[in-house]
C-alpha cells in the first residue's frame, strides 16, 4: 500500500531540518507520497477570478513553459494569469531547495500547470483518462530514465478535496505486466524522432514505461481488482510524489497547481528504487 508521510511545513521558504530532508527523500524514493497538509498557496483577491474552467481551452490544463515562460492552453493569455502560475513555479523551486537539497545540483524544471477543470465526469480517450490507475509516461516526452517528480497544491476555494486512488508498488505493477511487455521494434525510436512524434529519442526504458501506462489503463479488471486505496487531499495542502513510480488515479476535484521536475537517477539518494533500475533487474537487460 502507498504510504502517506506528512511533514508540518507551513511556508514555501521554510528552513527544513536535516531529519525532515532525510524523511522526505527516503519516503519519495521508497514510493510514498509526501504530504504537507499545512502548506497552502494563497491567491490574492484579484486572482480568484482565475478559478474558472472556461479559461482552459478544450477543458484541459493551462501550463507554463519553463524555457520561454509562455502560457499554453488558454486563449485568455492574460499576464496576471501567467504571473500567478509563474509564482507557483518559483514557490515550488524554493520549497525544493529547502526540502530536497540533495536534488538541487541535478534536477531539471519541467512545466507548471494550473488545472481549473473538474476531474469528475470529464470525457477523454482511455489513454488520456487519468481516472484510471497508471504510472506516468508520455508518448511525446521520453525521459530516457530520468525520474518524474511532481508537486501538487489543491487551491479549491471551498472544501472540495482532490480525490486520488493510490495503487500497488512499482515492482508489483511491473511484475504483473512483465509477461505481456514486448521489446521495441529495431529502428523505431529513430523513425519516431525523425517524424517529430517524440521530442527526443524514445529509449527502450520509455518504450516499456509507455506499455505499462497503457496496459494498466486498458485493463478494466486490473482497475477494479488491483490493491488500492482512496486518498483525499484537502484544499490548502501540498503533496509530492514520483508519478513515474507510484500508481495513481485522479478521481475528483477542481483547482489544482502542479509543478513537474525531472531528475537523472544519478541525483537520487538510492537509484536502485528507480523504475529504470527495477525494470532492468526484472528484465535482466540494460534499458538505455
Ligand atoms: C495525474 O497525474 O494522473 C493527474 C493528477 C491530478 O490532476 O490530480
Ligand atoms: Fe498521472
């Protein structure tokens, strides 16, 4: 069962003790969720109007590109909206420096997203349906083994929690699907990259992770019967999780911020817990 490890941090720039840093690192790498129940992201009075699903084109997320600072996913390309999301990106970076200093030399900043659309009742294809248990892996963004670390904050103005399901361990998931995972077709990575389907080379690791993601989501019996429990994240709380490792599904909730970080496994405290190393051990081959 995925454990929830809570820390009493209240400010984004709070100085964390070595014990808190150690607890967070071990918990995350061990496949737990680190919950900061008292870390809120307050919006100012003029920003409350952004808690509106109509701002998000096609009922999706609004996100900030860390390279050029451009906003994507909203026709209302308002500077104050961009500023609010950028403030979350900066707050996330500050927290990371305090809580996970070990990651600072190697971590890379990914996109920041604002999710003002209610999750419950949203319609998508099965592959994009995040109400199904899955580990994160994205067709167009290969990580080549880097970790996907995500920080979330529920900013619902009333009491609506973000409701997730949390599933079994990464090794449990991997062992279950191992017999039905197949090897990449020789040469396919180069073709995908040449066609612009992937932004960088899809490694054997990415290939296996995409299959895990898809096979979990497509398997109705697994969705119903896999070991799992429901976890509610209250408004005013923040949580961190390695979403490439922890089986998760978002069932309900509205108004969320999310920051993605990528970490090369060499930057981890213990790389043997990474999905790359677990898959390599189970498949008895290198997945570069
Ligand atoms: C996900 O990462 O699958 C969705 C998380 C969320 O929007 O709550
Ligand atoms: Fe996900």
